[in-house]
């Protein structure tokens, strides 16, 4: 698939951005299956009519704009859910949010779009995009607080994360640097959320530590913060909804923690 106006291979560019579109879909819908369905619908729309890209120079902005158009016309929560208690809880949480705030917050902080690009994706003004992001932060931070466990082997990063989440009003139950200490700490403290690196001090895997913990803890949201995002954004199932790349920004951490705590049905990496 070629796009001469961009002078490159559109299919290659789409492939490069697709893992992040899928991440956005998972975080937005709270479900890997649902998020992937909207990502697939986006690609189908492009295949059927490549002109839907319009004249924007940035392929990623256009890709997310098409996704958003499908989401607002068919996927935005309507209040109708199945019998799954996780889905019911998620919809109850979403019903309390101002319309479009989660979308704006995810796009701006997790996916790192500017307010201008967020506005282009959502087809609103930059001023409204900025307002929605600020509104989302307030509504989510005011909604819930909890106990957070940190799995991170770098002391400076661990201390920074601890200060960030404490400033948000959450309690840090402890910091683990290895697989063994993570499993021991998590089993003893039973946190409401886990912040985890994927490569730990003893060369053990934070992913494996989280997987082991979730067998005991059950439905606990997890945010992975890693310098190696490609190890998780593989296209294989399952994948984490919240994955922050190092070096991270304070806004990214605050947003992910608020969303994961508020929308606790978000799927995490499970065995």
C-alpha cells in the first residue's frame, strides 16, 4: 500500500504504529479483545478507503483519528453491558466521568500526543482538548486512592515513583528489587495496584514476578514501566494495557496510575 503524498510505504508506517493503537484500545475499552476489535476495524476502514487519511502529514495522528471516529460512533459506553461483573464495574466507573475526558487523557499522556494533535484526533479545538485532559486528571485523582506496590531495581527511579504516587494520595506498601522479594512483598501486603519494571536487579523478570503474584492476588491492575517496551508490545496475547517507556514523564505516571486505579477492570498481563 503506497501513499505518494508521504513519499513512503503506508503499510510499513501503519505497522510501526499499530502496537500503540492496540495499547490505546485496550486502555480505552478495558478489554484486550474489545480494544483489538476496534483496532482491526480501523485497519479495515483504511483498506476499504485509503482516502480516509485526509491530508494530515502524520500517519499516527490520522490512524488514531480514524480509530476515534469508529469509537465515538459505535464503541463509546452506552450503559449496556453483559453479566460480567468486571465489565459492570467498569461501566459504572465510566458513567461518572465527563464525556471524552478519558480519551483525551490517554491520548495526551499515555500516547504522548500534544494538545494540538489530541484535538485533531478528537476533532475538537486545542483549548477543549487541554480542558478535557485537566478535567480527567481531577475527576480520576479525586475518585479513588489505594495501596501501591513498586517493583523496581534502580533506587533513584523507585524513590521517584514512590514520591509521585504518595503525592497523589496513595500509600506505597513497599519496594521490591528482585523476583523473590516482589512475590514475598505482594503476597504479604496485597496491593491495589502494582508498578513494575520488567528487568530486575538479579536479572530476574518483573513480568514473571507479576504473573506469579496475579495467581494469588487475582484482578489487580498492573502498570509496566520499562526501557524495553518491545518485549511486551509483541502482538501476542495477552498484553498489558498500561505500558510506559523509560524515560517516563511525571504526567505519564500520574495518568496511568489514576486510570488504572479508577478503571480497575483494565486487563493486565496474566497467565
